[in-house]
C-alpha cells in the first residue's frame, strides 16, 4: 500500500505550504484537509495548477465524528498513517473584544483539545517509521515564563497526557471564574496580547516528550517520532499577514521534522525552532 501524509488545517497558510512541500518531497499520497470542503477543494485546485496532486479529505479537529471518518478513510485506503502534521490552529486578533474567559475557552478548545483529539484517534494507526509534528509556538515559552513558580513546577512535573489536559482545563476554568492570575496563569503575553494563545500552545509543547515516551514504550511498533515546533513569525491570516516569514519559510521546520530519516536518534519528543532543538521553557527569539 502507498504511504500517506495528513496535514490538518491545510487549506491556507503554513499548512498549505507544508502540503506543497510534502507533494514535492514525500514518497506517498498527501492529504490536504480542511474543515470547509469548498475551501479545501479550492486549495487542492490551486496546487494542481502547480502540477502537484494532493488528495482532499474533510477534517474539523473539533468534531470527533469528522476525525473518525478520516481515520476510517485512512484505514480503508492505506491501512494506517505515516505522517501527521497537527497544524490547524487559531488565535484571536490583537484587538478582539471577546472577554478573556471566552478567548481562553475557544482557543484551548481548538489548539489543544482539537489537536489532542486528532492525536488520540490517529496514534493507534501510526505505522512503523511514522513522523508526527505538532505546531506549537515560541509564545508557549513566553507564557510559561510569565506563569507563577508553582504552576511552572506543575508543568515541569507533568508525566502523562491527563496532567497536561488537567492544566489546560484549569486555565480555562479559572479564567471563567476570574481567578486565573491567582492560579498562576498569565493574562498578558509578551507583545501586549492576551496570553490565551501562548497558554494553549504550552499544552502542545508539553505533549511531545510525554507522547514520545508512550510510543517508545509500545513494543509492537518502532521508529515513530513526534516533535513540536515553532514555524517562526509567518505572514498568514493568523498574524494579519504581519509575520516576517513566507508560508514556505514557515513550513521549513515542520517539513524537516516529518521527513527525518529512518531510525533518527534526535530530535525525538523535542521542541524545534529553525531545525534546532530548543528547551521550550527557556527559549526566546
Ligand atoms: N503564523 C505564525 O506566525 C505562527 C507562529 C507560530 C505558530 N503558528 C501555528 O502554525 C499553525 C498554522 O497557522 P497559520 O499561521 O498558517 O494560520 P492560518 O493561515 O490562519 O491557518 C490556520 C488553519 O487552521 C484551520 N483551522 C482552524 N480551526 C480548525 C478546526 N477546528 N479544524 C480544522 N482546521 C481548522 C484554518 O481553517 P479555516 O480556513 O477554515 O479557518 C486554517 O486552515 C497554527 O497552529 C498556528 O498556531 C503560526
């Protein structure tokens, strides 16, 4: 059976450029996914004009039925999954008027809970040699450093997915109760924006070593590697096109991570920026 790669939220932005790169470099089928079928098919047809041939499948990472349908499609047509890029994500605009608690819930639901739902559904069908990347952000590092010492310790001490999910739920719940600062969570990020996006990405930075260990402990499969990365400040809808990287530059590190050679020893379970392993808790640009 052919190998297969899936990129979430790839109808535009960095995900679209990752699909473009995979179509050129990955030896197998590449599935461009989008929550909206129309936007997804439009993106596929744009890439076809470049002579590339991604396939399309609908995927809303916040809809478990949609995730299950993709899994079913992958099992029926490919018998598993070889590359997974958890790229789909969102951020409120700097000038958003929605209350902090609402921004916290909506952002964590997509960036952390949605990504985790995809991971938990797809991890069991990853083939030997599979590569997974979660799109995190340097803003997770800034949000970590702005968190209280006790909260930082809880983050450092987390050993399982449930610990990470518990922290994300604690952030949302305490924001709703108006006590997130008292709980040790930051309100404002380093660039003056609400810290919700950075906190949601803390969850993704934390998951890499935890999931890598689960995969390493699974004796039934081998050479499966997961990493988190920051693509750098990239000009997309998410940044109001203010980023300095083009989408192809933003796609460089995630592409490097999913094309790592067989039996690679590093990076595994790490946070990577510009193809370099960084400690996400201390990393700054
Ligand atoms: N741009 C940067 O500077 C930067 C920096 C660090 C990290 N990142 C991360 O990189 C990733 C890509 O961001 P980007 O800058 O390329 O943003 P973007 O252009 O806004 O693209 C985001 C993509 O995610 C999709 N999406 C949102 N919610 C979804 C859901 N529930 N299910 C499926 N797809 C969903 C969007 O679909 P719709 O078109 O339907 O909305 C879109 O395709 C994100 O995880 C982001 O946090 C970006």
